């Protein structure tokens, strides 16, 4: 099953090292690929810290989380929760 949802980055400082690490931690437990796609941009693996940082997400950017697997909805929601968190601690 494929699932995708679009979320708005809520953190005022965007996706920097700490929230990027949390995104990777949220995606890693799932045994299938989880991707991030910024509006009008490329698709990046949510399991790679370097790739997540290269997304260059800023507060207010729309990011689509895409996953395909038995528990795709849970993966999308886990990563989306990090994207919509207002704090990175």
C-alpha cells in the first residue's frame, strides 16, 4: 500500500541538524523506503541524514511524505509529526 500526505514545516528554524535527526529516527524503524519531497523539488530518502538536510526545508514549506509498505500510513504519520512539531528539542 502506498501512502502520501503533505505537511507544513512548523519549526521556526526549519529543518536543521536536530529535526533532521528526528526525521531519520522516525523513518528508520520501517522496513521500506520513506521519502520526502518538497513542493516542486526532488525526492529524498527520509532515512538519510545528509539527504534530509539537503532538502533545505524552512518554516512554512510544504513537504510531502511518501511511503510504500504494509504500515505506510504509520510511517507517513511518524515523519509528519516531526515536520509539524514547533520545537526541535
